[in-house]
């Protein structure tokens, strides 16, 4: 497992990202980008707001202009300490003044702007009132690939996060499952992720028996029994980058049907990972996985997309889904996670993070994908 702390990103790294975002926005016909607190702001500036409150914080990016972060005065010292602070200008506004009046002069009056998906509606409406002739589009819609292609330093962090998730799986499969509650196993998963360097745990799914048939099940009081299939899906952030892996284990010896369903999912996952290479479309990855499952007769039980991007968040574009024609590009990172969910009975999912290389794909998770037998 990769250990140690990677060299922090510098103001120059953040400046390059901000420049790229402003250029991409101009190429997409936008007058600029408005970045609200959240993953886009973290990626562009390294700034984690102390709390995302009703007070306006927004980064304004436009080609040919100095990047400017509008912040509440009381948070200006935090913003000034952000790793990317030297690459942008700070403009603060105090309580009792109009934050949109501070922001509006930074924008063209009739432009179309990309806005972070998670921006507060009240802020967007406030800007709209101040600049009635401007218009707005969601950043994911306008620039879906903004954060999708990772550089070497980002890939190193994603690989280290994947290795930590792998170490977590190697440990958890050694613990007793039978007679214990899903919640207890989930707590151990979270503990292990932190032990292996995660600063944030995003999810610890423990779906035993029929609960495994619900892909959105997290964990419950259900007591795991001998004979249960158990879906384990866990991840979070390590040094600011995500992990997300799934293995499905079985308590004791599986039935022939359980083994068969697991074999089909594993075959689908392998085929989709092997299909990854530059130039194929995101939807092709989904199609490859889906074909294996459909050909085996379980198509109607594969009820979600095959994968999602990962970076400074654990779920982001690009999506491996029918209709997504975006071609794969070296440096993209995403999950490949087909599953079969038999309602009321059990579910199986196998998930690895894969990165696109010059001539194929490389998995960032390396633990055995067969159905481990646990006690
Ligand atoms: Zn069983
Ligand atoms: Zn997952
Ligand atoms: Zn996932």
C-alpha cells in the first residue's frame, strides 16, 4: 500500500486549473464560471469554506480576467490561507451590504455563465435580479469534463486511496460476520478506512441477504446469518481524493445459484474493465457489462448505470451510462460496478476504480474479485 503524504498542490497548480477552467468556459461560449463552495471550489482553489452558509462565497472565473473570490469578511482570513489564494484576488463583503452588488461588476452584464451545480438557489436568484440580462447554465451541463481528466499527481492520490480501500477489504474479510449486525461491520469498515489514511468516510454499505438486493441500502440492525450473501461497498477521501470499491462475500458455502450470479457479475466487470481504452464512448463500457449480464438472463436485474467518475468527490462525471457519448480520454478515472439484484433474496456487485491509460485501462483496486467465503 502506498503510504506517506503526497506533496501538497501549490498556488501554481491551482492557477493552472483556474486558467484551464476559464479557457474551457470561453471555448464553450460562456462569459465565465461562477463557482460555489463545494468540490469545484476545492479542486480549483484548495479552499474548503468553514461552513457553507447563506452568506455568499463565489469564485468568478472568466478568460482574460483575474480570478476573483468573493467572500464574507468574517471568512476572508480563511480564504486568504487557502493553498490557491496567491492565484486569485479576494473581494470581501460585510454583513449589511449587498454581496451581489460586489459580484456583479466582476461579470459581463449580458453573459451566459456556468454555475456550480450545488450553488444556493437564493444566490443565483440574487445575481439574476442584479444582472437581469445575464443567463446561467449548470456547470455539469456546460463543462462536464472540467475535472474528469486527472494529472499524474491526482492519479497518484487516487491510486493511494484505492490501495487503502483494498487494505480495508483484506482486513474486513477476516472478521466474523455470522451473528453480527450490518451496522457493526459498517463501523469496522469506517474504522479501517480511517486507519488506512482516509480523512473522510463517505459510505459503508453492508447489504446482507435481501438487503443486498437494494443498491442504495447502507447498513441496518439486521443480524447477518450463515448462508447470507453480503455486499460490501465502501469509500471516502484520502489526501483529498476518493476511493470506492465493492466486493460481495458469502457467509459459509454458497448455493450453486449464488455462485452462478456472482460468476456472471464478475465476468461482466472483467469484460467492461478490459474494454476500457481511449476513444471508446462512456456508454460502451456500460454496454459491454450489460451484454454479459443480459446474455446470462439477468438483464432486468441490473438496475443502475455501470459507473461514475471519481476525483475530489466519490461520485462525479463522467458517467458510464447509455446515452453518454463522451469518448474516454487518458487520465479519466471512474468506477466499473455492474450488479445483479434479486428482489427479496440477495444482490451481488463487484466494483473497481479504473483509470484510462494511453492504450487501455488500469485498475486502482487489486483485491481478489472472486466471492470470498467469510465466517
Ligand atoms: Zn447463501
Ligand atoms: Zn461503491
Ligand atoms: Zn461507485
